[in-house]
């Protein structure tokens, strides 16, 4: 199992050669919407050359469902399985080509070989946001997607999460650092990884003091958990 942080909320899972990309944002699209949203880390174009087996989009916001990024993966007939909730699904399927576009709303599940992917509740400013749980190699990885602290989410989260990837930037309807820590103390993952910081801001999650925290570095494989 190899997990790489792509910046913002983007993640690359490599599970015995199966590549799953979640919410890749590898462009300057957000700058066009807001001049303040300038990348502080340039795009590493090597990640645009990957042919993912599964592409997961958690909601239809530019830094998660970004046409300028997605065209690199979807503008060819490579047969990618694309899992996306309603609004993101409507947007991404415009790419066409020989891909399997799956409308992946809360409570949906999808099996890819030995990997099980589940859509769980998120609370965000998109109408149909999701988080996902990836079950692989006898471990459960929870990727919250952009979300606020909402007690209904806990109904969807099992009590044996191995690693949780949680936004901490506290703007745009995301949890702030304090609420993200409270959230992790509630679901009690073995490891917590704060994400959605440092690309459009100068934040560093120094105060994210969950007992077992791993601070990721953009474009680098996240260390042994």
C-alpha cells in the first residue's frame, strides 16, 4: 500500500498496482475564480501521466472536480471507473469516452477486485458531497472529503478505521483544526492525516495534536502508518 498526497484534498492510493486517485487538483483553475487562490506549490505533471484504475470525486467544486486536471485522465479511452456523487457525476460524464461513470451517492458501495469502496455522508456546501471508505489489505481508510463536523456522519463510520484523512483549513465549509481534532477523537482512527492546507494558504497543521498524527508532504508518499 502506497499513499501519496497530491495537495489540497488529492490522494493517490497504489494498492498492489491498482491506482486510485481521489479529488486531484493539478492546475490553476481556482485562481481564475479567485485571484487569491494561487498555488504555492507548482504542478508536478508526472501525476497527470498516471492512468488510474479508479477515479473518485467527492463533490462538484473546482479543486475536486477540476476539468483542467481531469482532461488528462479522461480524454482517452482507458476505461477508468469513475465514482462520483450526483452533481460531480453530472459534470464529469461530459468527458465521455470509454469510461464507466458510476453515480456514487451516500450508502453506495463498489468493489474493484479485492478492494471495497463505500460512500459515506459529508456535510459541505455542495448538494451531494460524500466521504469514502476504502477497505483493502484488511484495513479501512477513511477519506472525509470536504466536510464540516456533523454528528450524522458518525452513523456511517465504523469503529475500526486505520487511517483518516481530514480537512483542517476551516474555510469554505470545512472543519477547522479544533473541530477536526474533535472529529478524530470521536472516530478514533489509528492514524490521522490532516489535509486541505498549504496549497492556497500559509497554514501548517502544527496544532493538529491528535495522538497519532502524520503530517503529509505534497507529492511525497505518506510514511509508514
